[in-house]
C-alpha cells in the first residue's frame, strides 16, 4: 500500500492534475467566502463540467472544492458574525467577539492554521482507518445515532451562559422549527398551514442567516458602529500571533480533529453539528473556560480544526459503502457515477489508486487553501473597520442572494426577513440564539432515530453497549461543565 501511495502522489503532482487541484481550491474559496453557500453548492456547480474528463483530474477538482470551503467560510463567520456555511456556525461564538475587539487578523490566522492542521490530520486518519473502517461504520445503528444527537443537544448548556432556562427554551423552539414540513418517519406534514414552501421545512441556510446576520446588521446600523469597536490598527493580533495560538493549543487541535473525523464518518450526523460538539467539548475540558463566548481564541481553533477534519471522516462511508457522510460527499457520489466508479470494497482493491489520490488531494488542498486565505486575510480584515452604513447595503444583497439560493423561492426571502426580525427582538430580550440553531439542526436526527429505535428494538435499545458509552460521555461532559461553572463562581 505504501508503493501505491507514492504512485498516487506522483499522479497528483503531474501538471494537469495539480492545475485542477488549484482550480478546485479557487472555486472552493469563492464559495466559502459567500455566506449561506457551502461545499455542496460548489461541487454541484462543478459536476456538469466533469463529463468526459480524466477521472484523476475530475477527482482533483471535486476534492479541491470540498476541502477548502470550510477554510474560506471563516471570513464571514469572524468578520460579520454570519455563518459562511453550516460547518462554521460555532466559530462565530468567539471569532466575531475577537473581530469586535480589533483582533480579526489574529482570529482569521488561527482559524486558517487550525483548519489546515485539521484537514491534514483528517487525511492521515482516512489512510490509517480505511482498512478497518468497515466494522466500525456497521456498528452504528439508530440507537447510537440518537444518543450522538443527544450529545449534541447537551452542548446547549455551555452556549447558554448564565441563562440555562432560556437556553433550554430556545433549544426546544429549535426542535419545533425543525419539525416543520414532512415528518422524517411517517407520511404526513406538520405546521405547514397549507403553504407549499413549508412542505420541505425551513432551509438551514435561511435560518442561520436570519438568526445571526440580519440582527447584527440592524444593531450596527442602529448604533452607527463599525464591526471592530476596539483598537485602531488593523494589524493588531497579527498572523504570527494566530500561528502561536495554534501551536500553544496543539493538543486541542489534534483532539478536535480526531473528534471531527469520528463524527464525520457517521452517516447522517454530518457537518452541521460537528463544530458545536467540538466547541462544547473544548469549553468543558479546558482550564479557565469562562472566556469562551466572549473572545477566547480556543473557541475558534477547536471548531475550525474539527470541521475540516470532518470531510476526511465523511469520505470513509462514502468510499466503502456508497453512503454519503455529508452533503458534499453526496455530490461526490454523483461524480463517481459520472466517472464510472463504483463505491464499495473495490475502492480498496481495484480502485485503490483513486482512493489514495483522494487522500493526497484532501491534504494538499487544505495546505493550498490556507496559504491562499492567509495571503488575503489582512486585506479582508480591514472590512471590520468599514462603517456599517457603507457596508450594510452590500452585505444585505449577499445575504438575500445566499438565502434565495436555498430553494430559489420567494419564500426564502420572506422567511429570512421574518426570522431575522424575530431574532433581533430575541437578542434585545437577552435570549441566546445558538441553542435554537442546535435544536433545529438535530431535530430530524432525534426524531428519525428515536422512531426507528423504538420500532425495531422496543425500549431494549437503552441497554446497547454503544448507547451506554455515549450516555456516559454525555453525563461526564455535563457534570464536568457544572464543576467548572461552580469553580468560576467561587473565584
């Protein structure tokens, strides 16, 4: 296998294949910078162009796009408080406060280096895990997936600050919003009021933009402020400081990346929750964690390293079983069909060269993407000092386009404005918004897997070994966070 790995590396560094990697990186960066888009959109745009292409070049293009979207989506998350994609939601918690403190360059640099490290670690994990991944993937049934979703919901406590009751209310509201539309396990529609737009539920991009983007813009306009309210020099919190932060938190990077790979290879859990889980774990296991949520650089490093590593984990079930581990890998499966490749055990035998090329491309694209983002980060960080009155019209247009692309319906725009207005009032009333997003993201997974578990196992699934292990992890994390909170109160 070592010889095959070096042969695949040689294929990657041929001029034609390498040029398509760079093209994919460029497309992925542009897609990632625009709020509301993501790797699924970028790869979908490229899919029609791979007909008739050489399989190596087509794979290099698609993986190049998917690998760097979660690097570039840091720009809107840090500078605007708007999730660039579903995998960059948790980055807002500390990235945007750092930008408000005039440390945008530092936050961006730390995020990019952590993303690069996470992507490379994810690629290494695929190489090591692929031969033994089959029984690991098959071990996860609906009960284990349900408890992993519950683990994600346990992050609500750390995101609610000193208002846990309000956090629980918002999480429950998110679960209710996630129930709008078609039921995942039974053939009927809920809470649609006969509106065809709601039959497919509220799109995640519309909800995320409405929750975080519009209220922030309204607040900046109302106060006549800039994003960066502290400091005067754009270089404050430099790129070098961001690199030092990542090196100082190297074990956090490794731990979060491995966690991202683990969550990524579980089909159905996906990238919409991995950043929240890694953020919550980092906040609950770090010393002096009271700064999380108000500008702690570790709150940027943990989710950024995990969401890039997640793409590596999601490739495992995609390659071995043809089961997409994320939206981007679902499009990748379509690319396999176009290229005449059949996912399955043959990807480790007859098509081993293609599999190894994917791994190498994933690692190299993360390096290229990080270098490209660092080269423009200083310039882009200056946006934090543009007066809101000048920046808002441009941002509102981007947000409206990002919302509209979800289903290309007028309902997207109406939902964006309604959700954004309600979120603005909730912020004014001091209700935390991230728990609502967590509840929404996990609602379908909780409902579907609870239904399947009860239908298949009755209530005996509560005694499954995997369920007990994940339950113990949830209890341990919750108990640990409570102890940390008590110690912080005693100081």
